[in-house]
């Protein structure tokens, strides 16, 4: 059964260039290592995908919508459905002096930024460099090995998955409180310094409102702990004093009369 637009799923996938086998991306650590695209700083785990919402390139998005939970399929995308066909108008000859201090260091294959656009050096000579502003995978057919692991259902599970996606896997540290249409998300203190946290929170709110429509309002809570605070000691209760007993009277000494003297 095909997925409806906006369905949240978890999936594993590996992408490679069809003609050369060059690895592009993988959510599976062993595959990334096999294709020699492994990055130590990256987390390898199933990816959250909102079907039909542009979280994948358009051609792949359309094919995934036709799948079901448990499906594992090799999906081949022609250039126009992947990263586009090569456009010769995106090749420009640029004087080397425009690159400033990098002028004498540039080599074929280097990535450069020109007029806020990123391109690849294709040729260097005669005081000029040919820069290609096409996507590096433009004109190439791409193959995806795609597996749908599960569909995310239930408001709580959807919320947790959406928060985790924005917090790069740290969402499990957040806690939630739901009361009617109000949702409160508490961010742990060790995430306060995450770069762009305010933008991340805005993104979380947008995602939750879109994919969990039962949530009408969302509040973020940031709790700070005083590590130097001294715990309050419990007051020691005094035990009631036992009633003091009056000392028992000492027995009186018996008076002994002296015997009468005989006259």
C-alpha cells in the first residue's frame, strides 16, 4: 500500500553513482566503510523521512511514496530525476586574480566560492580558471538501495522523532508534557550551547504543528541547575522528654531509745 503525503517513516538507504560505483551517501555504517565514504563524526542510523515533503530529492521521493513498510528496493534515477542534467551555461572562465591569495594554489578539482556560488575548478591556465557551477553529480544516474523499516504512528512517537531529527540525535534527552492541545518540551541543560538553538526550536515547532496537528501550542522550557546549592538539612526533631519522677522518699531511721539506768 502506497504512503500518503506527509507520512513519517524510518528508512535506511545507500546511494551510489551508477556508472562508476562511487559512493555518495549511506545511513548504514558498514556500507559507508565499504564505499569509502565513512565519516567518524557522523551518526549512522535509520533516517526519518516525511514522504512527499521534499526531504529527499524529487525523483527518489516519488518512488518511495509507492513503497510499503518492509519493502527493500533498488531505485535507479536518471539524471533529470536526480541532480539534474549538465548545463553548459554553468561553466565560466574566471581570472585567477579574483581568487586573491588562493590564486597560485588553485588546482583542478578544488571547490571555490564565487559571487556567493560554489563551483568546482575544471581547468587552470593562461591566468584563468574554468569553474563549473553545476551540481557535482549533475548528468549522472544515481542508484539507491532503499529499505523502509517502519512507519511512525501516534502523536508521542511523531513528536519524539521530529525533535530528535532537529537536535541531531540528542532529542532523547528532551522530556515532554502534554495537556490537551498544549505541548511542553523541556530542553536539558547540556544542549543549551548547541549552535543555532533558537532556529532549531523554531524548526521543531513548525514540524510538530505540521505533522502533529492535534498540538495547538508548544512551549520550550530550559531549566538551569545550581550545582553549588547546598541541600537543605532536615530539622532534627527533639524527642519528648520523659516526665521527671519525684525522688522516692528515703526511709526514716528508726529512733532507738536508751535503756533506763537502774538506780
